[in-house]
């Protein structure tokens, strides 16, 4: 599994990548096909909520892991992760997804109560100790089924294609904030969209989505 950097030094298992896809006018050159499901196509179905890749974040109608399965024919890797010095996290990882005209890896953070997380840890079928210091608990089948119906809390997409500053500004617009983190990372923050784009000069870019109402928890670890 791949550890995911959700923000300023906070790492959680992640992996996911995207970027891919793009009628016809009589007597003229064919018009380019409309592209749907692209990373910058973010909708707002209600106050404080967002929808991207056809998945809704926030509110009582938030999408579930079961809803996200349509993004890939492959079953996701589902596990409970307990990083050192960070809260436990229930995450689903898709090794390969096609979103719009793009491909990449996708990591979904699933909202579960502390009681549910503790029960899943206790019932785990297997425990692995990763090199990062994270403990990975493979869920019991009954808990896997329960996780299918829990709401999504966050989405992280790691596109196969590389992004750069010019592409980010062209597709997503001017961010509300830009924050440098260390020597290689820069965060492009879009609170109204619930989006943090992490540009890594020595690694892969990560697009992190939460409901706009929850953006403060994505922003908080970055300080300033």
C-alpha cells in the first residue's frame, strides 16, 4: 500500500490517480465530445457539499463505498490504518481508475465512528506492520460489508499524468491560498471547492477533496 500525504506532515494510506477523456455538427467539423467526470468539474448539490467524479461529499446524502465501486471494475483494497501519532482511518484504495479522460489511483477515506473503528480493529482477520510504522488491519468479512454502506469523508486522486503549475491554474483557476511545505511541496487551496492540490516537484501530484464545509480540517495541518 502507498502512504498518502493528506496535508502538512499528516500521512494516511493513499493511492489514486486520474486525468482522462474529452456531438456532431452537420456541415461542419465535428465538435469535440463533452468530457465528464474530470477532476476540475466540481458541483455543489447543496450548502457545504460537493460532488466530483459522480461522488457526493458532505450531508446526509453523501456517497458510499458501494457507490464508488462503479469507477473501477476491480475491487478496492479496504483496510483500517492506524498511523503513529494520528487517528485511525478506514480507507479504500483503487489501484487504477478511469475518470473522464484520465487515469490514476484513487484513495477514499470512509467516515466511521470511533466505536466502529475499534470494533473493526478488534475483529480484524489479519494485521500487517508497514515500514512506515502504520498498522494495517485487514477487515473481517462482516465489517467489509458494513464499510460498503458508510459515507465517504474524503477523496484523494493521484493522476497518472503529471500536473504542473500552468495546468493547475488553467483548469482549476487561481487558488485562494498557495502554501509551500518543505523544499518540494506546494499546496494550491480552493476552500469553496473543498480541494487541496499538492504539487510535488520530486514526486506525484495529489488532488484531495472534502466537502467545503469540512475544508478547515484539510487546511489546519498546514499552519500559518
